[in-house]
C-alpha cells in the first residue's frame, strides 16, 4: 500500500523551480544555476533512490489490494487501479497521462510532464470525463544551501473527486520510507479555466474591458462618419500634414490642434449660418483641419474622437522625429533623436533577460548543463549584468525631464506661477502614467488566472503575483518604500522610483540651477555619491556579493530609491549641459573631428564594456563571502560607471561629434517602437507569464530556443503595447491636451 501511493505521485508534473518568475531577476537565477552545478551525485542520493523505486506499474500491481476505501476520492482511485489490473481500456489512459522520469535527471531534469489534455478527458466506467491534473512538489534535501527552493515536481492525474489536501496527506504517509515529504503549499491541482470562482476583480476587469472596447467602437464609427462627411463636403488637393510628436510618453493629441484656427483667421470658414455638416463643398481643407474644427465646434465629439482606432493608429504610424534648428542654423532631427534607438534596444534587452529567466525557472529540464555551457562564456555576462538596463531608463528619464522643462521654468516669474507650474507638471506626469498602469493592473489581477489552464499555469495566483495585487494594488508609486517585498506586479518598482524622482528630485534641481548654478551642480553630485554610498553600505552590511539578487536583496537594497537616484541625477546634469552648453568649445578641424569622437567613444566603450564583461572570470569561478567588500564596491560603482559611458555617447550624438552613432540610433524605424516602450515595459511580463506558464511540456533550452523565443516575445510585447496605446495612452493624452487647451 505504501508504494501504491507513489502511483499518483509519478503521474503528472508541472511547474519548475519554485520561484516567482517576475520577482527574481537574472543575476539571482544565475547564482542559483551556479550553485546547483556544484551539487555532487552524493548530494542527490536520496532523490536517486526515490527515482529508482518509482516503478509505477510494480507499485500498482503489488499494492492495489491494500488501498484504503474511505471516501469518494479513494473509491475512484480504487476503481482506476482495479481497472488497470483487469486491463480495462478506459483505465490505461490514467497511467499514460502521467509524467515519467525523463533522461537527464542528474543535470536538472526535474520537470516531468505527461499529457495534460489526456488527463482531463479520462473517464471511470463512463463517457463523462472526470480527470484532474495536479502537481506535487517535493523539496530536494541537498548537501548545500540554495537561495531558492530546489524541488522535484511530479505530475499527477487523479479523479476530480480528489483535492490537493487528500492527495498530499495520503502520499506523505506513503513516501515516509523515502525520507521525503511533499510540500502542500507548493503543490496544487488545476481546474478548467471556466470552473474557477469569479471574484470582484474578475467582474471589474470584464466591465473595464467592455467599456473601453465600446469606446473604441464608438470612436471608430465617429471617425469614419467624419471622414465620409469630409470627403463629401470638401475637395482636398494637398496631402495630409505629417504629424510630429515630441512627447516621450506617446503624446495623444495630434499636432494640428496647435496649428492656426482657420475659423479665426477667416480661411476655409463655412458659410455663415450653415452647419459644417450640411455645408456645400468649400475650398481646400485637409481632413485633420476639418476634424479639429468639428471637435472645437461640437464639444461632445472630443471624447469619442479620442478613442478613434484608425486615427490613433495613423498618428503612431506617421510619427516622425521633430525637426529643429541647430546652433549652426541648419534644420536637422532633434538632438536627442538618438534616445529612440537607445530606448528600444534597452527595452529588448530587458525582455530578453526576463524571458530567459522565466522560461528557465518554469520549464527548463537542463539547468545544470546550462550552467556549464553558458556561465563559462564571457558573452553570457551581457545577461548576468542586464540590470544596468534599468539605470539607462533612469538616466533617460532624468535627461528628458530637465531638457523639456528647464527653459520653460526660467521664463516664469512669481512664486504663485512657479507653484502652478509644478502642480501642472506633477498632475501631467500622473495622468500620463496612471491610466495605462491601472488598466494593466486591473486586467492582470482580474483575468490572468482565468485566461488559460495547463500543467504549469498559475491558477492560484501565487507564482504570477496576482494574489499580492489583490491585497496591495493601491500601493503604486510608493511600492519601493511601502511593503517592498510584496509588491503588486513586481517589475513596476522602476515606475515607483522614476515617479518619485520626477516629482521630487527634478523640481528641486531645476529650482536650484535657476537660482544658483553651483548649488544645483553640488546637489546632483551629492545625489550620485549618496546613491553609491547607500548601495554599498546596505550590500556590505547584509553580506551581498557581486550577483546577490534574492528576494530579500530585491526588497531591501535593489529597488530602494535612495540606492538608484544616482543615475537619474546623471541624466539631469546632462540635460542641463545640453541646454546651456550645446557645443563643445573645440574647433571642428579635421584632426578634432577624428580625435574627439575617438577619445570619447573609447572612454565610453571602456566604461560600458568593463561593467558588462569585466567579471567574466569571476562568474566562472564564482564568489565566496570573502568577496563581499569588493562585490559591494562593484555593485555601488558599476551603475554610475556604465551610465557615464552612455552619457558620453548621448552627448557626442547630441552635439554632432559622433554622426554615425547619431544616424544609427536616430534611425526613423526606431521612432514608433520608442513611443511604445512604456506599454511594452508594462505588458511584457504578463505576456511571458501567460505564454510560458501555458506550455504543455518542459523544454531543453539552448541558444536557438532562446533566440527564437526572444524574437517572438519582443514582437508580442510591442503588439501588446500598441493595444495599450490605442486603448488608454493615446485617448487619455488627447483628452488631457484638449482640456488643457481650453483651460
């Protein structure tokens, strides 16, 4: 009887390492892989004996008569066992649907997937499917301490009359002879997506999606109606004007709203006393002009027009880099056009790191091979050190905030007007970020667990973090200070820090630099030094080394604003430099044209590449606690060093000393995807969780899998960002611009 209990154990598996995918960054997983690679065969001896004994047919036939019958669950299991003994055709699929030990167990093949769909179709003496898929997690008893649980996950196909507690309690008695115990908290039983209980979050998400979907339909119909009326009323002989938008947060209103009001100037003014809808054809008026006129005349149109799917799509598609007059008098692309390329490349870097991390944690069956194969390659350092990508975003945010607002603030006189300026500034930032943020939060929290099912799909809301969102959803832009270890949508810690920096640090810097330039410079210097000091102090006291990235480190050090505002301050100081000193005080001789970029790009390359690849040998040998001092110094100084290199490149591009880089990073193809970066950042992790957790089988990862998966997820992330833009970002921006224009 005791061994029979292992029959359900070995029958189905799901999940992977018991890690919250979006909560553990790449460095942490790399450390886990390295530590796992040091496990000796002796350390796995207990699991090896267990696997050798898990001969399911033998257990079944030898122990079926000892199975206790104490309830409906046990009766159903007894019926299945008896059917197998008598070779009933309906009984065999119960065993066939279960996961079997795959090859490569000693190199990390601990995900044993069977057939999830077959399990759900299994029957007991009838045509009614009664199968239920469960996953049981058995923590490994290893000879070393690992920073995250390292578990064997066994798939189990059981009758739907059984629940998780019954299965776990019974099997723990059966497995007691093996000195192992199933973790009930880490184990779970799946249900069909339609069978899950629908709470208030579900109905709120459904209602929100329905309302916004209806608004898109109304907006699109309104847009088509206006276009048809325009084609009937006016004859346009000129192409539609090219729409340009400089707002880095995907400005929603079209630029023609800032053009001249034709009705005020007398041009193209409809016949007096005749509605614009019923007027006869009139001299040339472009569709955008006609549309703006209608919105101004009929205020009720501005809301449905803001949700126009075709118009917003056209705005995104036709967006181009603004043209400005440079100090030499020539009109060229904006000096900061290079940020479009940096923004897109940085976002894809983040997507790649998260994709590799999540798929390896949840689906990989060759984690130890990956350690030897990848961590010993110096090129793999670009992923191990990918966390500096977030600092690049902090840097760009600080740069743009100062560059776009400093000169406007300089023109203001009087404390009252300055206070109003900052109030509008904060409200504008909040309005631009929050609608998309809350839409993703509500939909993710309300619908994620209901969207799909599968052997590793998180229907309980634990691995995906949905349960945390239901409790702490309201802690948005303060989640790095309040309950930092239980954040809703953990990847949004960046938005919290960035919002705090933008509404607190940037106004202080602008005010100081206008009042007294040296004071403002000292202020940014103190921010940079204090951030590095705070990072070093916290990491050293807590004994964190180079690649420490466990849950405690993420909550207490990694995302803290006072440990990250240094790179934001570097962006602020560069924004001021580009405004007040747009040119290097160096003559553009042939020698200087070659020498200046060579020196600048050489220094920038040395800084960035040393941070990314300088620890390749250290990673191969791995670190001990004796390296905490040097490791803490590296963590504290590597981020400002990397961003200094990025800042040099941006400055050279913005001042035309690195024209090839400016042309490459400012390529027009980056413009659209750069405007969708915020949405891609918010949606890429939910998409990865959905796709990876929805998988039916484990994977043996290699470079080809990673590359193809990375490309697919980049495309999916930006498609999702487009949906978010037309549903929330662009409509809200258009309405805000209309309201501010009438204020």
